C-alpha cells in the first residue's frame, strides 16, 4: 500500500514533493492576524469558562462541538494543501488543541500518530495551526523527517507531564542528529504525516504556546480500533468506513462545553473497552 496517493502531473508542487520525501512540510502561511485573534480568543474564552474543570480532554473533538473549531477545520486554505496530498475526498478524523502555559513542564514524547490506530492505509495528514508563535523556547513541535516511511517500535512510559496519557514513546537516540524544530509564527501551519515521528519539549519561556491540530484522512482509510464519527471536509465519502456526523455545532458556549464533555467521555470509554477486547 503506498504511503501517499501518487499525484498527477498537474497537481505536483514543491510542498507535496517535500511532504512525500520528508513526511513534514512547513511553514505555510494560513491565517490573517484578525483570524488568529478570533480563533485564539475563542479558545481562551472556552478555557476561561471551564475554569478549574479544564483538562486536556476539554480540547478534544473540538470541531464537532464548537462553531469556531468547525470553521477552522473547514478553512479553505488548510483544505487546499490537504487535498493536494490526499485527493478530493477528505474527512476530519479528529481535532485537538495542544497548549502549554508559560514555564510549563508539559511535553509530548516521541511517537507516530498511527501507533495503535490499526489503519488499513496511511493517507492521513495532520495540520498543526499555530494560534501563537511556536518557538524552540516555548516547546514547538519537533519532527524527524523521513521517518514516515517506516513503522517504529513504541513502548509505554506514562509520566505526569507527558501530554500523551499512555506515554507512548519511540526511542530516537539513534536519530537525534535529524531532529527538526517546527518553529511557526502565529497564523502559520505545518503538515505532518501520520507516521512521522514527532514530539515536543517543555515550555521554558514566559510565552504561552497554542497549536490546533487537525487530523485529515482520505475516504479510503479505515481502522479496526474504535473511533468517533467523522466530518466530511471535502468531496464525498465513497467507502462508509466510519459513521459520519452531519450536524454543524451550535448553542451557547456552556451548552457546547457540556456536549463535548459527555461525547468525549463516551468515546474514551468505548475506546478503552475496545482495547480491552483486543481491538
Ligand atoms: O503539539 C505538540 O506538542 C504535539 C502535537 C502532536 O503530537 C500531534 O499533533 O500529533
């Protein structure tokens, strides 16, 4: 199974070649300063209303529950490069906001997103949208180019500050010279392949880091592990591998927060049950 759809001659562009070769492409200019302000303020407002109920889970599956997040995953300037890589039929597999407070010890261990997803094919790309400058000091995304061509062994090392709850980790000690820091200005984005090894360090600066990660797949992709319903971002779903959610999020912010909390808990419970059953 090819890692990426072969591109027709007319559709070739330098970023697609770069993505095919390295499994990562950045920086891409995406949002205007006004858009950055709108999306960042939407996130901050949501976080403020959550108050001390806030957890990392509060920012999962955002596009299904919050109008601002739905708008962002459907942004034409994100979908254009995604379609150039995946083809015309694109579904949103997930979205989440990775944020680190100033001087926050939180980090993300080195991993491949595909680990444990049990995908049939790897036509799966993440867009990481910077809602604030993302720098080496505040713990930007880091990748190891070229690693998308292989699957690597992972071990589980859950620790308090790892944003990956199960501490899914690849030993990258033999690849350290290849590590690339994905520094972005607010409003820029990067794309990474589902098999590209990536992670991030703690925030050792006084500046907050905020990245909205959106997972896109081609309609050909299926997985044997449990997953929540998907949103069609472009074209049609010709395969029906997933349930599709057609509703557009609406309601007051408090209502959206409550719907997200209930749906995310149900999803995590079902996922854990399917894992216990070996799926
Ligand atoms: O933002 C981070 O630090 C990690 C992001 C990540 O793991 C992902 O987008 O898949």
